[in-house]
C-alpha cells in the first residue's frame, strides 16, 4: 500500500511555487491507480492523520463494512432534489422540451402516489402495487412511467450516488395488442381525395405522406434545411429535429419538389419556417374537417384512428409496399430499430394477394378418395379417375380448344401402374 503527504509544486509566471496546504496520495492493495486528495491543512502531522482517516474509510468501503460517503449523503437527500438535478442535466443537453416535461411530471406523480421521499423508499413492491391500481392507464403509458423513474435511478447509479437501480428487475408490461390508440394507413386513392379538398394545406399533407417526417420536424423545418435546386433535391434534417437526434437526408418525391418550389417565396429567408401559417402545433381540428370533406372516417369500424400522425404510418406502409425492406426501408422511415419500423408498416396494405397470385398452379381434376393402388416400387400412387367415369364429361370439354394441347402435356397419367415421365411441369423455370 502507498500512502504519503506532500506539498505540490506548481509553475506560476515561470517560477516554481510550492502549495501552502498538503495533498495526500494513496493506493490500496490491488488498486492500479494512485488516488490524490486535497487535504486543505498546512500542518504536516494533521495532514498525515487526515489522510490516514481517508484511507481507513476507503478500506472499509472496499470491504463492504460501510457505505461510501457519496451514497450516505445521497440517501439522506430528498428524491425531489435529485430529480431537479436530473431535469437540469437534460435541459442543459438540449433535449426536447415536451420530453423533459413528461419526465419531470411522471416522476413527481410516482413520488406522490407511491409515497417515495428518499431513495431507500423506492422498491419493486411499491411500484408494482402502484401499477396494479392503474386500471384506466394503458400498457404503453405504464411502461413510460417505468422508463421515467428508471432513467433517474440509472443516472444516480452512474454518478455513484446509489449502488444500483432498485427497479432494474421490474419488467415492462406487454403492450402488444393493448394499444389505446390504434392508427391505420390509407390507400393512395383515399389520399388523393384528401389532397383534392386540402386547399393550401395540400403541400403539408403531401410532404408528410411522401417523406415520412414527423409533425414536430415538419413544424420546425426551415428553408435552410431544404435543397430544391441541386442535382439531388432533398431535405437535410438536422439532428435537433430528429427524434433519435441523428442527422438524416430525406430524398424528395417529384410531387413534393413541385409543391415546395411553388410554396417557396422569391425573397425567402433561410431561417423562416417552411410551413409557417400552414401547420399549427395542434392541427387535428382542421385535419378532421378535411377528412369529412374527403369522405374518410377519422375512426373506422375497427376503432383505428387516422389523425395527422397516421400520415407517417401511411408513408411507412407505402414504402414497405414497394418491396423495400431491411436497412433501406429503415433509412426511409427514419426509425432507429427494425422493430419500430414494423409497428408503422400495416400488413393490410401489403400486396400479399399479388404474391399468392404468382404461386404455381396444380392440376386438381378428378378425386383421390379410394383410388390409391400400390405400384411395383412399393409406393402408393393414385389411379387417375377420368372425368368420363365421374361426371360423364370429357377432359377436353372443360378446356378451351387452344389450350388443350398444353393441358394434356401437364397432366400426369398412370400407364400399367407406372407414372408418365412427363408428369407435372413447374410454372417457375429452374
């Protein structure tokens, strides 16, 4: 073990100057790095005693005999004070204002309703008891409350103010199939009807449905982010407008390019909002009026809603219907993970019927019931029951004259107990 005190020397104005107060340095057995602590005293013997007390405390903490002083101090501090520091940190990092407000409000509600005043009051049992009483709260919202308090506790653990997150083993509620708000996508034909009645807001709806941008990003979009005159017309979405705080290049559809060019004023100011006066912070009231005029229900018979955010669902679904997938579709939608993309792509708009139509066809004339006979190889092979035997109608009567020849080539026949070598010819080559 290393332990000693010294008065450090520093250079000031090119001269070596010795500190008035002592500094202590120590390293416990098995530690790799020497710890330096300011002792703040001018007497060497007092400094040595103070360093000895610090080393004794460090050894006891390391042995698990006492809690670290930071944890002891944090345990005595109200949770509301810790939350204030946590919120201050988020604000200083420039996080979304609404997100920070939700974070603060959800934690304050948990503190009040769970009776949490200090860190030691936070237990899995008390949280589970609170969660079981939230009959009117959706599964997704319950998970957001868990994420809010877990974020605070993880931050305290990262600063070594608590040993661990006490809610680390509390599981999330399975929200699949329990969504309170279920959105849907609409077809291109329905969207065309919406554009026909949208008036000056047509450019907003068109941009939303063909760029996959969120309403918040569209609201704050500036002309300095839009490039219409280069070789590749695009929107360079800054990280501050993206939900995952990542810059994104948004390629523009030809219709969007034309509409934005018509919207752009001749004396455009780079910092001016693109959709100023066309996209308020809350736009569902006017949006509902346009839906009514277009004959599109706001809530359909299944209870699925089509609000402004559902334009993003529509964009993601149309993107998926093009056949794009994986990282390409994810780049278009701007989602962080493939699982997020899956929640926005609605299967009822996928061209599944087209896939089924391309599957091979099979000859199903006749019946197999009671017609199996054993051939020489020992395998069971169905006898062909001719149409004449079963219905009195010949095969050729049911097949168009121009296709009878091809039809005969693809029908498997049994001659003397053996299958014809022609058999079934696959529709897919190779």
